[in-house]
């Protein structure tokens, strides 16, 4: 059994305040995109085995896919085993949610493989224990607003589709370090996700440009100068809607046409890892 795990970008990310549990309350807009990892599930008698050819993906208990499998076993008492082979296409340490999406795919895939019969509500509860970005990938929402840690979800119906240029430099960004560089005196801003939703539905790039927002950008740009350089380079080619996804390191540009995105990909190819995808 094979399950495709999609990536995401964040079109909006506001950090509101720090929680008592050490996490932050945020407001974010997830958009799933047509870039996928593939997880192949094979039933074995016992144990959890993870295989992945990517050098930066662990095959031990530190992998979120392994954690998802163990949580399912603990919740249901299942003693069945699985060999899970992960084929990575989503760049790691990129702000695209690849690890979280793989964990969600593991919950969905093993629920079927082991015939556990868990409902989505139960799977969402397990997803929240794994990580804040995991719940959105358990749902079939193509776009959603995430609140609290990002795990309290409101689905969004966005009929318009976008072509997206993804540019990733050869650096790994630490989410913990980026959050650590945020000002300790966080205050509410005038940035409003509702204005962005309106802009996305109208598909007017001049409005989208004004309402795209990522609170983590300035902190990441101070630490990783190359990220700001890439954003400026994309903007210099006439792309109006440009932003860093999550805590980085991918910088993306939203466009209306595939032709425009492919042309720009050729400009950046070689210097960076560059992809063109479509929103789901």
C-alpha cells in the first residue's frame, strides 16, 4: 500500500504569544501543494521498521513516522508490525512540513494496514501529540487556517489555484533558533489573515502581495542573510507575492501561470534547488 504525503507552504504566519508549555500560539494559513513524499507500507509480523535513502532522514525512533506507529500501537493495543519505506521528494529542513506530512500519512496508512478502524477525530488527537503541523495533513483540507499551536484547524475553500516557485538554498534552518530570536515582547499587529483570504479568492496579486505575512521572516533573515537575498532576487524578476514558508529555508513565489514559473525556474536552476508546483 502506497500513500502520498503532500507538502505545504504557509501564506500567513503570525506569532501571538508564548504558551506555558513552551510552544507559541500562532495564526497561520496552510496551503497544500503538489509536491509529495511517498510512503510504502508492508505488513510484517512484529516491530516497526523504517527505511529511507535520504541521508538526513533517521530510520530509528526519532523519526516522526516511527512515533506515529508507536502511538497507534499504544492506543489500540495492536501487536502487528510494519515496514515503512519513505521515498523523499519534499526537501528537509525547508519549512514545507515534509516530516509532519509523513507522520500523518503513517497514521492514515497504518490505520488501514492494521485494520484499526479509528475515526478521523481519534487520528487528529494522535496527530497533535506528534507535532503541531501534523493534524492538517490528517485532514483532506487543501487549505486551512491553523490557530493555537497551529493544530486548531478551520478549513478554507479556495477555488483559485496558483503556480508556485520554490527556491531552497543549501542551508538548514533551525525552527527552535528562529523562534528564539523573536522579540520576547510579542504584540498583536494589524496583519489580518482574513484580508489575505479575500485577496486569494480574488486572485489579485497586488492584494496578495500586501497581505502575505510571516512573522518569522525577519528573525530568519537576520541569521541567514542568503534567504533575504533570494527573496529580493525573486521579487526583482517581477514576482509580487514572495514569502518564506514556515521557519524556512524555502522562499516561494506565487504566480498565475505555469509558463511564468518555469521561465523563472530556469533563471535560478544550478545555484539553488528549484521546483515548480501547483497548489492542490
